C-alpha cells in the first residue's frame, strides 16, 4: 500500500529539529566534509574564472547525472571562456581525490603600474590539506585576441619561479615553462607547475612567487597586457588562477570529535 | 573442525536438538511473517545543503540523496535484499538464544561517493570526492 508506506516513511523525517539538535546535525555534516567550521562568510564571486572552471570539473566528475548547481552557475558556465577544461585535466581528475584552485594574492593592476614589463604572482598553497600529495598543478592565464598587432606576430610567454629575493641583488629566477603564442590567439594558456607546487607544499618558506615575462619575436620584453594576457581583476571570468590536483596519501581518518 | 573426532561424537546430540529448535522457531517466524514489520529496505533521506543555509559557500550540489537502511531481518531472509550467508546463521542463533544474540542488522551493502564543490575561508575553491556517502543497496548482515 503506497499511501501507508509513504506515511510510515514520512513519520521518520517529519519531526522538526530543535535549535541545539539542528546545530549538532550541522556540526556532524561539517565533520563528514572534513571541515572544523563553516567557512567565513566573504563576498564571494562565483562568476570568477576559478569557480566556473571548478564547476566544470565538478560536472565532469558527476557526469551522467544532471548537474545540480544553481541556475546562475549554469548561466555562468554558458558565459565562460571556451575550452577551460582540457582532456589532460580529465585525466588528472580521475587520479585525484581533491582539487583546489588558488587565487593570485598580488594586486595585479598595482603591480603593472610599477613594473610594466613583469607580472608577479603569488599563490598560498600552504592551505593544502595534510596528508595530500600533489599529483598535478597548472597555472592558468587567459590570452585575449589583440587587434593592435599583426595576426602573424608571435610572443614568448615564460613563467619563472622566484628562487631568491634580496633587496641589494638581482632576483634569482628558475624557468619553469614557456609557450609561443600568436597575437591572434585567444584562450587559456596552461603552464605546468607540479614540481614547484610540491616544493611549496613541503617548504612554504621557499614560496617567493612567480614571474611572468613576455617577449616579442625580437626578444624584447613586452607588457603582458599589451600582448593580450589578462592580468587584472577584470573581467572576472578570465582571472588568473592556479589549480592543484591532490591524492590522499594512505588511509584518511576523520579526527575525533 | 578444531575439535577432535571423539569430542564431536560425544556432543552430537546437542547440535541436533538446537537445530530442531531453530527449525521450529523459524517455522513459527515464517507463519508470523505477514504480521512482522517491513523487511530491510533502502529508504529515502535527502541531505539538503540549501536547507542548512549553506548555499553561500557550497557551490554544488544543492544537496544529495544519502538514503538509509531500515527494516527487520527475519526469516525467510531470502525474501529480503542482499542477505549474507552468515546472516542466516546469525538468525538461527538468535532463535536459539533470543535474549542474548541479536538478529542480523539491516545495513548498507553498497555505498557510493559524491563530489562537493565549495569555497574555503580564503575564497579558494575546493572540489573533493567523498567516498561511501550514498547508500546504493541495503542488506542483512
């Protein structure tokens, strides 16, 4: 009897929880999620490139089922810059237990005012959960189409790790990855930062950030923005970010409560 | 099998008696089955992150169907989902000694994972796979 059945079932869940019970249940669910408390309420923008990219990854993980994000996220997905998630990301995703995106902590607009030929970047990867091993890391920056240059003009985009920063000497840099791009090219540029992220995770004091340098075909340094790289805070859906894939190192236990 | 042949022979009458008792009890239980509670089944339970007021930091999903297992594990166990072979032994021993030995438990036999996408304190975004969060099937253990 369906109606009797439904009645019996609903009797289990129809009791309203009291305030303290509700808080206890919330705490238990947070504990299942491995969080000590609710993240602090901040002015979060879900239209930024990182959340949209991560939602794309989420939908890949939950493939087969209808995406359960809210309608505005779906709209954000439709507006996103194309081809954000690559087939390589899907491979990383299969192997990962956790994926985290990190925002650039340096005010990019201010930075370019003082050093127009250099883009400094810093990501706080110390927030990587304990017991997690980095399996892959990608630095992602968007390149817009630029009309001011001839379409066949090329640029070399290089990403360096800052090894040493002393006020009285030159900055010591290590080349991590570089890419040649056409002026007419448009889309996400992806640089491999796996080794560097692993180092920063193990030795946070060595995280002195990254330098992004753009050169033209004659080897002359150029302002990254003039080469079409989106270095500022706008537009939000093209903001630079770092994405790191992790795998749990051994068996994970929830902490005692 | 740990006992010697001699010991087994000397104790043969006792297990026969208890097996008969169990068979009788099982017969009685089968006759009373129509009055017993619903068997071990999967029931709906939805954990709503939206109702918890967490949609400001959990990006997706809005919630998930966690399910739970509930129902009685009684003879004949074959009529219920996924009873383990040992659950039948457990039921027999329960019939013999109902005061001390419990019935088999109705519990998840298959569990699946979910992924959750959320912001942390620093507005970084975390996508985490959580194992064993959703009941796929229940059974008697």
